[in-house]
């Protein structure tokens, strides 16, 4: 029988995606490793490869279909000459873009059709979802079979028609246990949907010229994750002023020496290095929140926010404490360029324990950044500004001062620990030569 090709999870956080483009057509023969489609996630457009060989019998989801859930059947693959028609009407789900059409076709002839629809996806006693095709669920409901007790033979353990046809119903004595289970509560609204509904807000602007901007996957993810971050992470903020004159002088000297190699260090490169070394100096702060525990990292994996059209990426520089300033500069430029083209792989923007958000180049002197979970902290960096300062000898002088704010997750880092981390960052930046020792 044909096998379903399911919407892949191309990153650990992916729940749905857009089937941007099919790279095969019905009737094509494919081998393991051949490219099947381009899938657009919340962060990037990635190519999806075949994991088995066969003939593409049916494409179930049209190009450009948005919101295709992970593990939804998107195509059927089978052997040469195999009949795919029966499978497409039962075990395989219809295209997401055409969900309404089949329902409308069934309803006129049989008003009672909704009662015969496939039941909701079952769960095990532990509450884990049991994955089964619509046809398998329908047959199981007719025969009184509990799908939680079956082992699926389909892709990723999915229960299909063949698994339930030979199964027998469990004794009815088990039914009372089901009645004791609490009724399922309504699914919580997504975090990004908090506040007044779209209809309510639109009514407020009746008579005004407005333009509705459709949310893409990235903007939906940013809205959901940052709402969750502000609602669930107990932020607190630590602020320091950092004198940059020594760093700017040192940077100018290094750039003159590196000019023949085509390398030009930015202030941001020094900030990355300073934070990476500070996480080694205060290792208790090099940690993330993991639900019911704290994970402490040994290496300094530093994420850096990169603004792109419609959103942002936070590519991660792994083992940043071990790399030279020139290596960090080269790697950061490469990651930023590929981030703007949305060409980063998931492992390049996931992970890390600490992040940097620098708006100094836009003239912003200070701001508070939102922690990117599961990170323990994020450093908001402002512009270096000439200011009057009082020197150690009590004399008034002019210095280049950069204001920074460390946003901290209080579940991971307490106040005194956060203060030690920020002091280490300050010392590294004000004494840049020590970062090369």
C-alpha cells in the first residue's frame, strides 16, 4: 500500500509551515535523498528530502499552502503502477488548502454526515497523542477499538487502516474508567492572540483608512514567543555605563594592522568577546531555564540579534570564548549575511545561553531587551556618546560612554550573580588588552 509523506519538523520548535514549492510532480520516480519540496518555516526556507524510494502517486497539499501542521500527510509515495486512489480518500488527509471542499461535498446528500466523521485524535492513559489516519480512526470507532492499545505500522508509528482491520475491540468493562476522566478543557488561545480580537480592533477604526498586513510565520512566532517571554519570565534589569575610549583606541590600532588581511573589527565584535569571557569568569551565570531545572553550559555560546526585513534572527556563535576577535568578526559577518537572506540552518540560530542586542548604530542610547527563552540573560547595548565624567583624580573630563542594560531571568540568575556578570563584561570592555591575554 502507498506510504504517506508527512509534513516534516525541520526544527525542534516547528509546529506548522508553508509548502512553498514542489520540486517533484505526480508520477516522478524518486530515490532516498532526492529533493521533494521547499518548506518555509518561521525562520527560513529549507529543502525537504525523500527518505525512501518510489513513485510519487499523489500530491495532497498544493504549492503555497500555509499553516500545514507537522505530521500532516502532504503526498503519497508507492510502487510503480500501484493504485493511490483508495489511499488518498482514506488514510491520507486532503490538501490543507481544500479542507472545506470535501466537507461541503458530503453534507448535501447526507445531513447526518457530521456524526460519521472521524472522531478526535485519541490519547494514551498518560495523555500522549495517538497518531492515526482518519480512516483508521473511523474503523476503530465502528468496531469499538481503543487505538491507544495498538502499534502503528505507518510512518513514524502512525496507525493506518491495516492496523485496525485485524484488531478486536477491548472488553467493555473498561468503559467506566473513561467516564471518570475529566472533560477536555478548551484549548488555550495562542499567546499572540491575547488582547482584543481583530474584529473588535477593526471596529474601533471604522471610517479610517487602514491597511491590513498579513502575519507571516516569522512574525507570528516572534509575537507568540515574546508575549510568552514577558508573561512567564520574571525579568529584572541591571544597568551600567562603560567607558569606551581605551577600546576605541585599541580597535583603531588593530584595524590598521589587520587592513592588509581585509579584516575590520567592529565594537560589536569586542562586545561579543567580552560577554563570552565574562560567562567563563562567572560560570554560574552561563545557564538556561529548562522548565523544572537549570542547565549550566560549559562553553560560551553567545547569540547576537540581527535585524532582517519583517523580523529578526539570533544566530549563535558557539565557543566564542575560544575564538580570536578576527575569527568572531568573520563568523558574525557570515551569519548576519545569511540571516538576512534567510539561509541559516536551525542549529545556527538555536541554542546559546546569552544574547546581545545592539541598537547603538541607530543612535539609541539605552533600552531594555526581552529575554529570548531559554536564555538566562540578554545584554541591551546603546550608542557610545561623549559625556562629561569625573576622573579618579576628581577632575572633570570628557569620555565616550556606552550605556548597557542586562535583562536577567530571576529563575536562573539572582541579583548579586547578575551584578558580577555585568561587572565582568564592563571590566573586559574597559581593559580590552586583557581579552587577548
